[in-house]
C-alpha cells in the first residue's frame, strides 16, 4: 500500500522504542567486520575449525562490545537530559519571571514579534514551564524511560550478531575452492541490501547509501585478504 513507506515504518518502530536506522547500521557493521576477518583468515590458509572459532569470537565479542557501547550511549544521553531538566526546573523555581522573559526572547529570536512571542511563552509556561524551556532550548520536552538503555543494548548486540553471521555462514556452506570469491560477492549484495534499507527508512538517496556500503565493505575485505596473504 502507498502509505507503507520508510518514514511510516520508522515512525511505528520509534513508537515501540526501536531505533530502526541504528539497527540497520549495527547489522551493517556486523557484516563488514566479520567479512574482513573471515576473508583474512581464509587468505592465511587456516583450517575450517579455526575459521569457525574466529567467527564465533567475532559474533560474541563484537556483539558484546556493540551492546555495551549502545547501553552506555543511551544511558549517558538519558542522564544528560535528566540533568538539563533538573537544571531548568531549579532555574524556574528560583526566578520564574526571569525565565519567562528568557523564553520570550528565545521566540523573538526565532522570528516572532514581541507580542506573539509573549503569548506563546505564557501559554506554554502555563501548561508546563520546564517542558516549555527545554523544548525551546534543547528540543527536549520529556525524559524517556530510564530502562530504555537495556533493550537498546540487546537489540544492538543481536543486530550485530545477525550481520556477522552472514559472511561466516557463507564461508561455512560454500565449496572450499569458491569460498573466498563467492563470499565476497554475497557480502557486497548483503551490504547493498542494508544500504537500500537504510535509505528506505531515512529517505536518503538509495544509490549513495548502497555505493557507500559496498565500497567500504569491499575495501575492508580487500584489506583482510592482503593481511591474510602477508601472514600465509
């Protein structure tokens, strides 16, 4: 249906607390990093067992690292936003009239005349003075749930693992003689799909996103191959 587009899907996922573009990036990172490592190990002439162990390590260690980084990022953002809200609340309690004048000045700076700016500021202040200030100054109206960091971390780790499994599965299932070249092609196709999905969700140019993913992924795999050949 025509209304089912990237923006609509992204909006529904955002409402569920899921950052769809970030998840696509995590999948993309998993594909790229695992592909570079796998291509390097194959070039170095390692056994299938060693490749399996390396792939498992990539999924577990990489997924854990991405999950930890996302947890820290989301939790830090929440704490910073809470500090901003607390600071604004304290300022309003200490000098409500001065804060109202500051809000009027903000809306005047945005192009409203003094009378309209004051009407807007007073109306918003009457409803929620803290939200009025944080929205006007920081585009922050409410503080999301503190527990949101854990689901974001779990999602990031799973998405990274799913992406990393693509080249590793290809390496495991393909014939030994064609393993490296066919995996290279499969990874480029997978990165093209994640580039298309990211463009669909964000509205960015499809060709640009696909080309960027393919070039970066290809460069990573070539680097892995060269390192593997050097260690062979």
